C-alpha cells in the first residue's frame, strides 16, 4: 500500500476554533498551504479577505483580487488564496489604502489596522540559533525565515549578540535587521498563548531557569493598569524597550 500524502481539503467543523467562520453553513473551508505558519497559528488569505475584511463576498472574488496582485504580505505580492498569514505578518492593500498586522488576542489571531508608516517593518522572534559554514550564525525566526549573521573571527564572535527569544525588527520587504530587542526586565512584551493571550505590558520578573528548559521559565508582565500576568517564556514576544514599536489592541477588562 502506497504512502498517503497530505490532505488538501479541510472541513469547517474541525477547522481551528479561532477562525471566524460559520461551522454548519457550508461543508468545506480553505485549507492553508504549507508555509511559514502552522494550521493552528495562521489564517488563510481567502478567509482574511472574505470573512474578516469583507473586501470579497465569495472565495472566487478573493481569488480574483489576489490574482490581480493587489495584496501584499510582508512587502511581497501574494497570489494564492490558501497562503497562510500568522503572528506579526503585515498585510497591505494599497488600492484601498488599508494596512493590517496580525496580532494575538483572547479570540485568537486578529487582523489589526495599522498606519502606512508601520508597514515598513516587521517584528520576528528568534526561535533557535545554529552555526553554519565559516562560523557564521544563522538566526531561525518564528515565521520560518532566517537571518545570517556574518562573523569576522569565528573564535571570537563579537557579532553574536543575539539570544533565543529575543526579537528582531526587520525592514520590509528587504528583511534587513534594523533593531534588536532583548527579552529582559523593563522591556515591553505581548503574550502570544495561554489563558492571558493578547495581554501586554512591561516585563517585571524573569525566573532563572535552572534545571529546566529556558522556554518553560516563568515571566511576570504588568500592564499600564498595574494588572500582573504570569506565563512562560515560550508565550512571550518582546515588542519594544522604552515603548512598544507597534500599535496594539485595546485590552479587554478582567472579568
């Protein structure tokens, strides 16, 4: 018996619960293609254009808009209706003068309106580091991309100032490193998972992860209303030092 390949279809009922779609009105929904984000952490372009932004009434209209090269993701034209967009991706529709950034919230991923000036950069979290040829350092980012840091002296890599879970501010569409935001106390961060997803504020405490994985270290974040939230480092995304570099959603009050 031959090996079965991946399923190209997705029914609405088992689709991620955070997708803003009717579960019983139709049977099928657009399945995201393999790309920079997993199924649970992305939105297909067809759903973004039709169900969220309302610029298309049907999937056919969404495909037409994309085929006419009117939608940009991270500064690049995207033509496929199943292209997955995820955390911190920047969506631009120049003809409508509308620009958005994908942010986390208690409802899942949301398409947050931003200014045109904010579309010039993207924030990416460093998920892993590897050493490649000639002692150069490769930074593997949360959106599946990577950046290569050139090292002059491999025995004394002074250029290696980046650590796992730090954030890079990269220019769009060039994807050059513009700034480096460390994951440290007094820096601003947003929570991307867990029961406090979408909350943001200053990091006031980072647990010393001795005897356990760094991503499981506990972090305490305090918002501007002095509410404190505890989560793990795996769910924390640094977004600025003296202030957040991106516009954020208004926080919902605690129940």
